[in-house]
C-alpha cells in the first residue's frame, strides 16, 4: 500500500480572507461590461485591465505571504459559504490557496493582465471591443475559480465557465460562419470531456460522500476494486477535452478563428493547461493507479508527437503555434503521468510555456497586425527588418521553446525528457524525437516569417505595432529567458507538499541525456535551415510527401471524428425519426383508423329511414325479452 | 287451453311487427301497430280468464284507451305529412338523416 503524504490545509486568516476578491474583481468587471456596457462604452477596456491588475496584486500579496510562511502551513483553505445542504449531503463553496494554486493564479492574472493590455492595442478598431473585454474578464474569473476551488464541484463550475468563455471568444467575430462553427466545435468536444468529469465527480460523491480535495485525498487509499482506476481514467477524459489531447484534439486548430489575444490567453497559457492542473491536483488518485498513470503517459506521448507533426506542415502561423501548444501540453501530460517524479516538472513546464507561448502568439498577432491580418506564412518573409521588436521578442520565445541552453524552456523541457527516460527508454526516445521535430518546425516558422526574401501581397506595408502591444511582448520575452533559471532550483521543493512529488537533485552541468537533447535540437534546427533557409520559399505549397499531406489535414482528425462519432449519431437520429414517423405514428394511425371505421359503421344506424328504426326497436325488444325470460328461468 | 289463445296472440304480434317493418305505406304500418296492440289485448284477456280475475281485463281497457289516443295523434301527423309531401311512403320522410 503506497503511503500518500497528504497535507491538510489550515484555516484562512488575515489577507487570505480576501482571497475571494481575486475572483470577484474580474467577475464584477465582466458583469458591468456585459450588462451595463452602454454606459461604460469608452472606459470599458480600461476597467477590464484595472480589475485584472487588482487580482494580480492580490495574487502577488498572497504569494509573498505563502513564501514567508513555514512549509507545513502553506495550504490555506478559505470556506466561503454552504452551497446546499439536503439530508446527508452538504456541499460547500470554498477556496484553497496553496503552493500549486497560487502559481496558477499568478500565471493567469499576470499573463492575463499583459494580454489585456495587448488587447487594448490589438482590438482598438473593433466596434464590439467592450464585449470582448467583458468576455476576457469572465474567462479570468472562471479560470481563477477553477484553480482556487477546494472541491471538484466548484472546480467544475470554473471548468464549465472557461468552456463558455472560450465559446464566446472563439466565435467573437460572429459574422464569420467559420468562427461560429469553430466555437460550436470547441464547445461540443469539450462536452465529451465534461462527461468524464461529471462521472468522476459522481463516483467521488458516491464513494466519499463529498468531492472536496481533502476527503478525496484521504479516502483514495480506501477505495477497492477498479474504482481508483475508473476515476483516474474519467478525470483523464475530462483533461483530454479541456487540454486538446488526443482523442479530443480536433477543436484546438479550429479555435484559431478567434482573435489572437484569445488564442494567446485561452489556447496557450491557461485554459488548455487546466487538464494538467486537474491531473496534478488529483495526484492522490493517480498515485494509487498504475493503469491510469500509464494511460496519461500514452495520451501525452501520442499528443506530443501528433501536435509536432501537425506543426510541421501548416502554412497558417497561428495553426503552427496551435499544433505546438498541443505538443507542449503533451509533454506536460507525459510528465504528470510519470507520477511523483514528474508532477513538479509538468507544472514547471506549464509556467514557462505560458510565458513563451503567449509571447509567440502575441508576436504572431503583432505580425498579423502589420500584414493586414494575413495569417499565411507564404506571404510573409523578410520581416525582421520591418518589425524589429516583434522579431527579437519572438526570437526569445523561439529559443525558449526549442530549449536553447539557459532559456526557460531548456530547464523545464530537459527535466521532462530525463524523467521520461527514467520511466522507459521508449517514452524517452519519443519525447526526444518530439524535441527535434519541435526545433524543426519552429525554425521553419522563423525562416518563413522573418527570414528570406519578401513574398508580400500587394498593398501590404509592414509596420511595427504600437507600444501597448510591444511592451507586453517585451515583458513576456524577458520571462521566457529568465523564468526557467529563476524557478529551477526552487520549484520542486515548493510544490512537494501540494503535488506529492519527490524532488530530484538538479545540477548545473547537463547530464548525458541533456547533451543528447541539445544535439537532437541542434539537428532539428539544422534540418529546418537546410530545407527552408537556403532556397526561396514557394508561394504555393508544394504537393508534399504523404507525411506532409497528413499533417496539413490535421492528421485527418476531423474525418476520424466524423466516421466514428458524427455519422453513427446521425444514423441513430435518422433511425429515431423514422421510427417515430412510421412505427409510433403508424401505431397511433391504426387506432384512429379503427375508430374512424367504427364511426362510419355506427353512422349507418342513423339513416333517417323509419323502417330501419322500427327494425332496431324490434331487435331491442327481442334482446330484452330474451334476457327477461332466460333470467326468470335461471 | 290457454296455450291456443297465447299462440294466436303471438302470431298476431309477429304479423304486426313484420308489417311495421315491411310495409311502405304509413297507414298500413299504423294498422300493423294496431294489430300488435290487439295481440297484447288478447293475451291480457286470456290470462284474466285463465286466472279468473279482472286485472287483465282492466289492463286491456287501458291499452284500448292508449291505442285510441295514439291513433288520433298518429293519424293527424300522417295526414299533415301527406298534405305537404303528397306521398304516404315512410321511406320518403328521411330528413332526419341529414
């Protein structure tokens, strides 16, 4: 029996009593902007920035308090109110501010705040920008609810809230049918994952009588039979939906229809990482079930390769970054599935990825802003001179994601690859292969966008973006460089009570696996330069080998979903409609026809002929007579 | 002994019933109704004779009075129908079927 180290939270005192303000401020902002918007039309966007800055300030204050506190009292539970209590059920709403959730809160409010500032510039000319900021605030409020919840039901409320905000924001340009379809697709595929979440929560309620983290953590060891694995797999299904992991990955690429700040915030830094948060938060369950962990590892490995594959063949800059996001979250899931050895690395990579991926998405938005909102990289080229700040900040993100030594991605990704090798040689090799492919397609992106000759369309005059867009880029680029080095020695010990991981020794010099990784990455960059850096990039995508065609078609994810799910469901509904029309309506029709026939027959009695009435009377008399005579005889 | 009277009464009643059902002329149908009433009278009187009491004869008087009243009303209706339709056929009076 594995002995789980479970830390019980302490009650909230002092500043922690105001932790709920972190959620309330953006929620209030969303309320004002969406319901009373017409009065705050001009000042609306600034109000949104103000609320999220307020949340960030509170998050930083709480973080400093936790840093100063002794390690055993770093988990603080703030009980807010009782949601409902009926019979033997009592469900409370409360917040848990501990080492894991405060890091997420800092990420959400910090990177979110920068993206809000960026949106001031990016969405300046949009007529509905007040609504945009309202939805952004709504998203932040929901995401904070998700990470600060102290029980799975409140987490699920936040879970659904971010799904709603994602739908509203992907389909923000609602006049575009493609955007509306993409929003619907994202929401419906998330729903499949939500099914897993609901079943898992129901199982917890059935087994423990409560879905609070404390009760689940303490009770997990008492579960018998297949329950632990079942709950683990159901939670994994929920995580797959939210984090766009295989098999529920097809919505992420379509989600790029939304404005770029949305892609940066929701589909890079925060919402898609909610699945990883869920797995790490549920470490008590996963520690006890080797099968569920294996499933997580498999999902993570398959996704990291699938995302990398897709990223190599797309010409749309945002879709390359989306494939890259899918792949990096695959790395995080892989680390989370390894178990106690990998939880901290998953969160470490999550935080650094939040910085450099948001940086690159915002950079892509800056490039699009200068190129008349064109996303096709085949019409870019040679932009380094014209968009210098964008180029240099994007380059910082590029170095981070490929794992250039001493950037943030280097520290976080290397740890994951090493942990993968400790787990199994196959998984480690695949993770290493993924790192090489990542280097390849990111180099391709850089060369197609910023290097080489100009392939611009007519009338395009690339210009640098305004300060409100470039300042966040600079901040995020700085984070991409230093965040890794800053957290490397510290994060494992910090997260140990919350995530139950076992800290490893981290040395300054790379291990043999570290050297091997650097070699593979260098090889990837070299191959990318050889293929894309030497010759002129064609204006029209070449036919490509079967691998490229598969990648260009999102690995036929849509076709697979269509065959496996959509067509059977359509067939089922057609069968239901046919049954209703023929069988049920037919059955009712038989009854009505029979009754109609009876009426037609009955109507013949009343035909106005006196003689037939006379006959009826005589027959009646005979019947009465028979009854009387036979009755008397009997 | 009484059997023969009763057989006669039954035969008269059946002839009257069939007459009502079959005959088209309203007056003849009416006559058949009278025949049925008379058959009933005969049965009543036969039973009164058989039981040596007057109950059956008194009942027979009532029937005769009712028959007379019915004839008055019925003939009045038939004559007024004949006046408007110029026909005594019961088949033609089928407006109730609409």
